[in-house]
């Protein structure tokens, strides 16, 4: 079933996709990988619990992320609160701009996302409902559908009116669209006067700590900081299961570097990886198909903006493969120019194909110095780093403020000294502005503490001078890989789901051992104390090595018990049989091949540890005798 | 310094305690173990970030907690959202009762905890401010101070008035105390009509999933579920640094069992552990001192209510020791009768002594069936489990409702059938009530859906019958160990802090290797490429094994570099020296003893892995030659 879906992916009818999704969902819910939250109270849309296997898998996933990124790249990991005072999110722009456009049902007051309603209405028209369109109409609808995300609030409102879009289910009229802020609002402290929000992303906690982190890194660039934690978005009408939720785990990296030095020392280690790249050019081409391309070529051909961004694309690619994403259903799509924020240098999304279509799972963006500058301005904190020039000293043109102290003192008396200092230490850009304004005869001001003072051309002359500098201060660029943990895990569920050949009812998950929620099931062949005790002892050995293990000592047939453990994707099964009691060996079965080998109990702990870390089953088969099972495995 | 403080603990003056606390805090903040959150915007009380070493340590801590509890006890771990709809917290009692008593400064509006103000005022009186008290006054103040936590809102208000307590700093009048709910409130969804809160504890997520978890465990008891996650409390005026914060990590376990079967199969494994127990009787005694006692004895002498509660006390004791809590400064204090909720059977707090005094770090409570019953009632969901009698079937007295259907039908017509069914399926307790009420001629009702129907003695006769039952349904008891992760970590910081003998300025943390934020520092003896490259290669080996490693290749002396790594508690240092280039061996230094051995590079990965997992340094010294360092370590 999975193969059918995969081979036909993109061409499959939506009915097949939904049938596949339902099949996966049925197992996931029955085995409690996830559970709609607060179910005994009727649930709340957009909230899910991870049940025991889901929670274990998610833990393994984030631990592996830590190993792959934080440890291997020596990143600085931080943990910041979810509750965030308004000023931080005002600076980042979230208070003003983190919105979706919403319409309400004018009768019931129900809320809907304006873009989703328009898209659904346009799709219905294309599907010939209520009646077939002529060619010209068809083209217009097609064009509009492709550009819905670019419409501003007025254009979106006009389009909804033009096509007479009504509220779903009730068919009532809808309001004009208006922006709805997606942050959960709260109040900090008992007075009720300090507004706070639940963070909509984990990145801001890193930015506000930039100075500390730079200090912690000995003042040197580049370095990367990371945070794994919960983020919150009060979605208007969340659907799409685990893909669009109101509380979710993010894993974000902020790599800080000199804007003039975006090469990466470890770039060669991933330069020959060949992910599917869906560049801007390919998206605008006739075929609209991504292409496998070496990352080294993508950088040398300027398809990816710089080595560091490409390095993280490569590391992300390797990470996704190692947790079980199918590389044929993974592409890196470059943002079109109109998708990117004005300050962004280049953005790529890791998109994974699942039954919902192509889903953005990781965003990789070169955000220039935008975030640090925003916080520098709002908090009046220096967010710059200093780097010596690699080639020694340089003669540089700088602007110098030559203050006429007598003139300043005459006007401002005792404030004169502070004003002089403020003028002399103005940032380069502000000096340039003042120079231009004074020349044009415009009024100029300087800020000292909370006060502003008018400055005249008589008080200061801004002039260019040559100066010998050994280095420079600059606000670092940020390259940000941002992972949606739940989305990747959901796609992984779909990619790892399969049914046993010849038995459509026996489903299994081909989880990679490193993320599998349970590493081994131990089976006593018979439900008798001698077998059970021995099985418990083997399980205790594995548990002590940190391998999550369950013992299934129910009386069911070994075949049935294998089916049960396959269903939650346990990669290895250890069976205690008659021979165990004689020679202290057990059989170890590989979930994917269903083959078995016989292994001494004394070695089983070390071997399973190696298998979980990545040793191949084939190498096990070479080392140990094959065990032909008496029990029927199918 | 630590020893001085320890040996004098409890008797030290508060000045010494504060000096010690400041010394620890200075290192923790300078090395970024933690950082006041949003510092560039002036911080917000009660919020802290974990910086790189703090975050790494906390991760190691929670991973070890998982290993010690979840894996070794086969618990079912879940992960539920922090945002929680009101109904859940209404059922749990938090909406109505999760409050602290607050007073406001009548002029400024500043908010204060009423009990803290009273305590401070009483303490000042005892310290002779504004003037010495006579013996009688002294006794009264003493008594009141000891019972502040038991005062209700009126008594607390009266006491504040009686002693003329004013607002701190301003000395203004204060308001009467009133309850302030400590939950952060928010709104779910775009309509703004669904109230939500940030969960004040992680436990509720487990309770609402009880039915799923029971199913997942094959319908069998006992089993335990666990959750690690953020909880939120909008404290009125948080002080005390990391000990009282508004967002914190909890690790909670809910062990569900038959109320009649609280023995624990693994009890013997901890029965001989001897933590300091501070039982109710000892607290009421003259000496008021805890006593070391075997847990087996504590249960057999009925000091601890049951084996399961004692088992978790034992496992908690072992856990705290393994993460570095000093057993002499750890006691388990039993709640006095007036401290416990009415439904609780027995409660013990693991309290750890630090510079703030004895701090509650873990609560262990037998909460009977309170939580499950509360949710069963509110959600109208069956929260019972079924267990067969261990001794086969039993003849049991049951109450049976014999309904006169004609009589019911006469009065209620078409509702008759539903009413009959409702009467027959009444829970045992309600049948007993109805039997008594009918006998006493009181009015009786039965609920069907949303409607209530009056029931007369003519309609139903409740009578006792003998019935053969093979088992029974019951709402399980819950035994709840609840860990405050940040509090334990803070106490651990204090317990692990020390200075090098003879050098008060060289501080270090004696972190246990399992929780240490960095496991090894690799030093090239000289800052030259041959040494640095070799050091990088060794570090890569260690990182690949999941051991967090840093390379310090600054030009500072090896003694200075050791001091720097000691300061963040790195347990092992690996040095690449001249001999390394000749024979591929490195020196490994133990932080605590400062002794070194020489080890082949090929073995260093496996050895450090073993050391982190608990292998002793002494066994290393027996296996490898001692290296007498040329570098001055002190």
C-alpha cells in the first residue's frame, strides 16, 4: 500500500491519499502515539498529547537532534521561558505583524481563515462546482488561486466578495477580512498591567541573549546557539492533525557570523551531498520539478547564497534521512523573491511530501542582521561584534564629528559635556544623516538619556577623515535553521508506515532504531515462570544500557506478539526459548527482514547498543548463526 | 568554605549563608549557568534562562531521571500541552482554590504576599525591632509565626491589623488580604470566549488520559505514568532566585494502584536504604530532629503508610544522591495532619538544605482516588479499573434496585424506560443513599441526561442481596512523586560548589559526571597546529560517543586552563602533549583528585564513556600508569 502510494505520489487521487492517511492514523491513535488533548472533555482543536510511544519517539528524536547539531557543531544551547513580556515581541515585530487574515460568519460569529475560504471556493470552481467554467474564467481562477498568499487585506476582501464566498456549513454571509494576532496573550504579575505573550517561536530567546553568548564564546565569531522548546500559535481554525497545532516543539539554530565571511570550515564534508533542490529558477521553469544537485555546485553556481546556508541544508538533509524521511519525498525549495522578507538574503524550506501534499518541515534562512538590529534599537543595547581585519590594519574613510564645545556650552550650559560626547559617539549611519541634514539646513537633534537637544551647524561639523583601523565593529548576520519537530515526526510516521507483504492487515513502522520508541521487545516463548524470569533478566540488562525495552509475556502466539511489536515499530525482538535454558543464548529478530540470529545473552546488551547506533543487521548475520524460527512469523 | 558552611549548617549566621550564596551565584551567572530572562529589557521577576552549561546540565539531569524512573520502572511517559482549557482545571480545583493571599499597598497598588509580610513583621519583632518584647509577647509572636500557613483569610487579615503591618519600602497602609489565583490566564481560539490557563502542574495531563493509559497497559494495575514539562505559576512577588520562579520544569509520576494493594514488588530493593526521615512524631518531639531509618522498618512500624509510597521515597533518595545531593543535607519530612489535603493518605516532602534553609524539592503523596474521581464527576467518564479477586469468586452483599415499571410508567410515560435503567445502574453509594432517604420519607431524584425525576417509594425498592462476584470495579488510588527540577538543580549547585584547598579564589563544581554539562575538556599542551589538530581529533572521537566535549586551545598556561574547566565542573581533562605525538597516548586528569593517568588514544572514548556511567577513578588508576604532570595544577 505504501509502495503504491509512493510510486504514484503526486499523481494519486485525493481519495487514495486519504485512505492511506486514515490507515496510518488508525494505528497511531490506537497505539497512542498521539491522542487529541483533553478528550474526556470533548478535546480542543489544535492540541494533541503524545502518548507513551509517541513521547518516547519524540524524546529520541530531540536527543538525536542534539547529538547531530548541538554536540557535533559545538553549539551553545539555551533554554528560555515561553512566557515573554510584550516589549520583546514588539521589537521582533510579532505584536504588530504576526497575524492571519480572518473573516467571521455574520450570524454565528464563527471564525475562519480568509485565505483558506477563498482557496476552497476557487478549488470548488475549478472542480466544476456549481457549474463548469469557460476557458477564460478558468484561467482567471487558476491565476488567483496561485497568488492567494500574496494578496493584501483589501485584495483578499475584494476577491471573497467577487466570488460570493459564504461561510462553510452555515452558508451565511461573511465579514470583510481583518488581521487576527496569532499569539496567546496573558498578563504577568498580580497587578494585571504587564502584558505578556506565549512565545510564537524560540528564536527570540537566543537573540536577546546575544551579548552573553558572544562573551561565552570568547568574543569570537562565528558561533551558533540553539534552543529546543515549546512555541505557541493561536491558530484561527486548526485542521490537518499534527501538522497545524496551537502548541508545538521547535528546534531552532541561530548561526551568527560576519556578513562578509559566510564560508564554512566544514563545508567540504557535505559538498557532495545531492538533495533535491527546487530553486527559484526551477520553480519558474516549464517543468516545475526539483533536481538533485551537489551542494558544492549549488554554491559555486550561486544557486544557494553562501556556504554556511548550504552547509546547514546539507546537515539538515543528512539529519532528515537518518530519522527516516524518504529522500525521494524530500526537497529543498527556495523562497521566491516575493515570499521573502525584505531583509532576508536567501531562504530555503525543507519540504516533505505526505498525504497532505508538500509540507514545510524546516525553514533555513539567511536573515542578515535584521533580528539583532531590531533588538539593539528597541533595547538600546550594543549588539555588535568586533573582528580584526584578516590582512592587518587598513586605512578607512570614517566620519568624524568636530564639536565646537564653546558653541554647545553657550546654548546648553551644564548639559554641554554630555551632548558633546553623544555627538562624538554617534553611529556612522547617524553621522551621515546628520551631515546631510545640516548641509540641507534641516533641523537636527541628538538624544542624551531621555532628553533631546536641537543641534545647529554652528555646533558641529561632520567631516570625512582617513583613519587607520585594525578591525571593525559590525552587527552579525544570522543564518537560521528552524525545525518543526512535530511536522517532521508526522511525515516520518507516514514514510515509515508499511504493511507486511501479502498481509494488508499487518501494518508496521520501519522506524530507524535511533528514534524507535522501544528498541527491543523480549519474548518468553511460553508464559511459564522459567521463561518469564529469564526474559525479565534479559530486559533488565538492556534497560540498564539505556535501551527502552518491553517484555511481552502474554500467552498469545509468537507470531501475534511479533505483529503487535511490529505495529509500534520495535526494531528488534529477543526471544527466550528452550535452547536459552540450556546454553544461555537467545534469538534476535530484525523487524525489517524478519530474519533471526542466535546470540549469547552475555553479548546481547552490547550488540543491541551497536545496532541502535547504526550497526547494520547484515554484519550481525555474518557474525552469528542464523536461527530458523519454528514459530510462524507471517 | 563549603565545609565550613556544611559543618555549621543550621547554626551558621545568615551573613555567612548569604556570603556563600553570593559566591556560588557569582560563578553561576558569570559562566552563564543561568541568566535573568529578557535582561536587555530590564528582566522580569521570576523568569530565568538556562545558559549553555546550565541547559546542558539540565538536559543531562532530565535524561538521567528518565533512565532512573521511566525506563527502569517501565513507566508510560506522556507529553501534554501547557495551554489547558478551563474545564480541566475547574475539575482539578485549581480555578477555585489555587490561590495565594495578597495585600496591596493602598497608595502605590504594589502587590505583596500577605503571609510573607506577616512573617517578616513577626520576625522583626522577635529580633527586637522596634523594641524588645516581654516574655509573654514573645511567646505569642512565636506561636503565631509557627502557624502563619494555617491562618485563613480573616485570621491573616486580623493578625496583619493587630501588628500594624505596613507595606515594605513605602511604609504605606495595606489592604485586607484577598485570594489571588496563581494561574496565567489566556484565551483559546479567535472568538475570545474560551478561557484557558497555563497548567500549574503537569499531573492533570496524566489524569485526563487515565483511561487510555490503562488500556495501553492491557487494563491491568498497577502502572505508573510520567510527564516532564513546563508548569507556570504567576507568583505574586517572586524572590529567592531559582527557587521561586514563574515558569519551571516539573517531572511528575502518577502511580495508579488498587487502594487495597499498595505493596510494591520491588520494595525489597530499597528496604535497607536509610534516608533521614522526619516523621510527624519526630517533628512533634522535643528534639525536632530527623533520624536515619531503614525504609523497611519505617513501613513495618507504620511510619510510612505503605510500601509503594516508601518505594518511591527510596528511589527518590537514590536519585538525589546520584545527581550530587549531599545525603546529610537531605531529609524526608512527613506532612503534619493539618498540612495534608483531606483526601490524602500520607505525604512526604524531600527537603534539601541550602543557603535559603530547607527547601521542598520533591513531594511524594498518596492522594487516594481524589484526582480521578474529580475528573470522573466533571467529565462524566468512567475512571474505574476492574480487578478479579485474587482468591477467585466471592459472595458479596450488593444493593439491588427492584423497579416497579408500571408505577414508573404511569407517572413518566415515555421516559419510564430510561428512568428504570438509570435506577438499576445507580452506583452502590447512591443506592444506599436512596434506600435511606426513601425509608426516612425524604424526597428522592434520579438524573437522566439533563433532566431530573422525582422518585417515590412506590416506584422502587432498594434491597440487599447476596451476589457471586469474581472481581470488582474501583477507582484507583494515585501515589504521586512530583519533582521540581530547577529547585533540585539549584541545591545541587550549592552542594557541589567548593574551592581548591589553599586557594579560596579557585572555585569548582564537583558535579557527578552523569549530570556534568561538559564531560571532558581537551587541551593541546601548546597552541601549535600539530597539538591543536590532534586535540580536535580526540574531541571528535568523544563527541561521536555522545560525550559533550570542548577544546581549549587558548595560549593560557595549563594550570589556568584547568582552573577554567574546573569552574564549570568538567569532570575529566584530556591533554595532548609531546608524548602524544610519539606514542599516541594522552593524559586524563580527574577533576576531584587532580591526579592523572596516561591512556592510549584508542581507548579514551570507551574509558570516558565508562567513567561518565559510573566507573570509579580508582579503577582507572589501577589500570593505567600515573602521569606526574610537569604543569603546575595548583
